[in-house]
């Protein structure tokens, strides 16, 4: 089963869709990687021009503190916590393969960055998990990644603003290159229904412009100065790409608990 998960992750990595590696030391620069998660307000979320839309972000609770790398590790899901979903910790090598993805349109760079491992603003620390659903000896359903990052003052809110604006401005697609320099154009960006989670949440799909027509679904949730980014893809059947709701609920709940604990 672990080999099946690994094979699924290898497919994702080959597509240049690895999210970035943060620093275990809290400097946000491990393997030269930066990160930019994002979100939208969870109350009253609805579909908009380029992503599920919500109200403007409120500032993080001043009592909330960015979690350390070790605290993020404790807040990350482990296998067996979500029924039907396999969860696996990712190695530094796996999460550092994304490189520096670029868009030729500056307004779309926050979205292009999701296909690489260099982000702006850089988080203080990040941890990563891979997930897969529908696993059998011969098949894999959706596979994807979870990145949980902690940010300094204003960093989490800025990632919300950046992705919100990029998803709207770039709904018609944009030219891009992945971290290896290979063409990774996006045909369009579509809004998705966002779950009610955290302080802000945004969900959208990136439609690959290649002949495979892969659809990558993203959901990003801000919890105080923490941002949790999920992405899911089904390479075998792009129409069935998903991010399991139970996975989002369980992971955000753990991050919320850790964030409240850090503030107490």
C-alpha cells in the first residue's frame, strides 16, 4: 500500500505540481524554498469570477502565534485518522522537487507558484503530507498534498489576498513553466465551493492546458497565522479530482486546536 501511495506521488511530482518545502528551523528557507498559501473568508462563501469568494480578511487574532515546525508536525494528520484516506509524511527530497515555477503574467504568479516550491511570502515553518483515496493493489483514486505553514505578522493574510486576486484576474488561464523549466500552461481557473473552515478559505481549480486536461483542485484555509493548503488530482480521471471534505475537516480541526493551544 505504501508503494501505491509512492507511485501516486511520483505521478504528481512528474507533473511539476509539488508544493514547496519549508524550513524545520523556522527560517522559511530550507532548500531555498519560499511558500505562499492562501484563503478566503469561510462565512458566506460563494462562487465568484475566479475562486469561491467571501468577505475581506480580518486580521489574525493578536493572541494567536505562529506554530513552530515541531508544533506543526504534531498538528499534521497521521495515517488512520480519516477513514478511507491514506496519509503519508513526505520526505524533504519529495517536497523540494518543485523548483521555482513561473508565470509570464505577474498577476498570476501566486497561482503558478503552487506548481513549484518557491513562495512569497516565505513561511516561518512548514510541514507536508501526501494523501490518496480509493487505494487498491491495482488502482489509485485521487492523490494530493497537504502543506501546513506558519507565518509572521501579516503573512497569512497576504497569501489570502494574493490568491484571491490572482484567481480572479487569471480565470482565463495563463502561460507558465514549472520548477524544471517545462511548459505548464493553465487553460483556465474555475471557482469551487469552499468548505466552511478556519478564518478564511478559498477553493479553485487549475485546468492544465496539456492534452491530458488534468484538473488540479485547491483549497486553502487560514487559521490565525497558520495556512493549510490542500490540493487533489486524479490523473486517471480528471473529472474525479477531489479533496475529501473529511480530510479538510480533520486537518483544520487539528490546526485550530494547536493554534488555540499556542495562544493560551
